[in-house]
């Protein structure tokens, strides 16, 4: 078996906690931007010293970027170990800004704070490895436009077949719609189930019709539901 370019060989299947990239994330970003004209990519810092930062890719550039990551001889990211989802709720943040005020006829610059509303989004995160070069993970991120009618992302299943079931799971639990997926349907929940259980604002039903013998918190909900019905 050929050694990795640096002589340090890691098995991506058994050393998922380790991180080894032949090139830095910043170098990979630069190479992508040269190879894929107009691609918009940003580096997302990682607060943990044990893991490298990740790359956030624009939806429109995702397929071209990922095809490059897979086919480039010096990268060869041919394996996706897992696909995860993140739900970002609407938020309000306060940021310091510089503003100009005219005081007694003189224009002066002051520091002020502004409230900025950030719309919620859904995010899909892919962990890429190269089995050929024994390197990884390279963490790739994509964000939807919002959490509602524009919760769409391009499916990466045409690039890595291993994404198929994992994207279905993200669709099922988070509601991310993967355009171009060959068989996008629920994976864990049944067809007809409403909503997406991993969203942060998901509200569990008062009772579970499929629970034959309610107990614990389910029983408490069932009793509260019956009391509510009796009062109405």
C-alpha cells in the first residue's frame, strides 16, 4: 500500500477523530477558486484546536466545486463519511458600527450599536475523505436561503453515491429539500408524518395515536388532553 505524501498514514474509517489534510483548508480554498471560475467560498473557523476550519460553499457553486474536490489528482475526495444538518433559528445580534453625526456644524464619527436581524436557515454539513490519499476530513457546508419555502440545496448524491440515504435523513428530520436527489422521501419517520423532529422549534404532539400503552410523559400528555376535552 502506498504511503501518504507526508509519510503519515491514517485510515479514514477508523481514525475519524484525527484530522490530516495534505494541504491546508486555505490552500484548498484557493485551488478551488482557481479551478472553478466565480465560485464563492468562505472559511468557517472551528473553535476546537483538534479540528481544522470548514468551507462554506454557495448553493449555485456546489456541484462544480464538489466535482473538482473528487476528481482533482491532488485531492481525490472520493468518500463522504457522514452528512449532518443544523437548524439556525431567526436571531437578532447587536453589532458595533461607526456612524457620522453633525454636532454644532462639525461632522464627527461615533461608535454606535445596531440591532441586525438574521433570518433563520438550514445547513447541511458533509465530511469528506480521500481513501486514495488517506486524508481528511474536509468539512463542507451549504446553507439554505431560509427555513420555509426556500429550504432547498443541491443534492450531492450525483457526486458521491454515499450521500443518498444521509440526505434523505436530513430531509426527513430537518426538512432540507435536496434538488436532484434520485429518491427524496422520508427515511426514519413514516410517509404522512407532519413536520421535522430535529428542528429547534418542533413541538411534540399532546398525544401519540400510535402508542398502544401510554406511559411516563406520553401518559401525562394523554391525561392532560382528556382533561382539556372534558372542559371544552
